[in-house]
């Protein structure tokens, strides 16, 4: 199944942020039951590698206010 960025949980986001490579992120995403290509994994890895979430942003993720991988595309600012 493809990734629905609005359904990403706080735990999934934290795991993704701990990945050290696109390959590791791709394995994690596949383990969660999602389909992803190497190119998509590399793009997501670049996005989550640059993210730093404070407690308010994590609360918003957990509450589902607007969840996404790319901070630039979210209303978190």
C-alpha cells in the first residue's frame, strides 16, 4: 500500500528520524507495510534528515492536525 502522509503516527515519525540512510528508511517503511521505491525513500530520507521536531510539533503529529514528512509543506511553522 502507498504511504498516506496524513496517517503517519508519532512513533513512525520518530523511527524514521532515527534512520541513518535511505536504505534503512526504505526497510523501515516496508516493515510498516507500505510500498516505496528507492527514489521515494531517498527523497523522504532527505526530508526527515533535516527535521527537528519540538514537543509542540510532535503533539500535532500525534493529534493528526496536519501530518506530513516535509516541514516546508506543513502548517507547523
